[in-house]
């Protein structure tokens, strides 16, 4: 079975195109290889293809931007299609495994906390219940801080400042002298029976 290809006329092509992320490039190459595989292209990766895919993936994990720049249009065209398909598979699996493992850890922690709610020690039970309540899905013990902002005009701020300054410069009232009351002096210790006599 032969494959007929009709090129589109007038579509500009340049090797000096902007850098494409390796993930995007291998996704497109993998889709192309899958389409060509329907017409007889061999895309089953060999050991060498897997080595190329592993090296590309490691380089991308180390420095995505640098690796994406190195795998230009010209360089990508020299790579075997099976290696590009394998690279796409690894990068896709790598991207999903982080999300899956985070979800698994979340479920594990939640399940362990649920188990701890049956602990005989009341302190452990209370703490487990508190932490379960703080899970964002539950939101029972979330701490909220409310901030009230009062907007004032410039004239209002000036008047408020003037009144405060006026109170500091001219105090409103002066302190009164203490009133002295004449009377007998009472020994409190003697009255309460606390004297040493």
C-alpha cells in the first residue's frame, strides 16, 4: 500500500523557527509516527531506541530549556521515529506519575488519620480529628482572617490628623489634686489578725 502525500503550497518553513519545547515536539512526532505506522512504518522501539529515549528524557529532566533548544528541527529529523515515540511515552508517564503519586500520598495520609481516630489515647484521637478537619475538602477548622479597609478622602485624613495633633498640643483637662480625708489610721494587718504580735 502506498501513501500519497500532497504538500501544501505557500506554507513558510524555516530551520530558524523559535525553540519548541521537547515535550511538544515529541508529542507531534509521536502522532505523526502513529499515523505513518498505519501505513507500514515500524515504530516498535529497539534497545538503541530506548537508550536514545532514556538519554533525551534524562537531559530534559535535568534542563528542559537547554534540551529543547538542542533538539532542533534538524536534530529531531535525524532521530528514529521509534525513539521519538518512546520519548513521548516516557515523558507522558513521567508527567502523570507525579500527579498520581501525590494523590496516592494524600489518600494514604487521610486513611492513616482515619485509623488514628480510633486510638485509645484521647490526645491522639483529638489531633487526628483536628487534622482531618483541616483537609481542604472538609474545611472544618480553617482559620480565616478578615481585614476591613476603610477608605477616606484626603480632606478626611487631614482633619483627623489635625484633631489628633490638637489633642496632643492642648490637653483637654488638667488633672485634679487628690482630696485628703481626715480620719483614724487603721492597721489592716492587726484587723485581719496577720500581725506578728
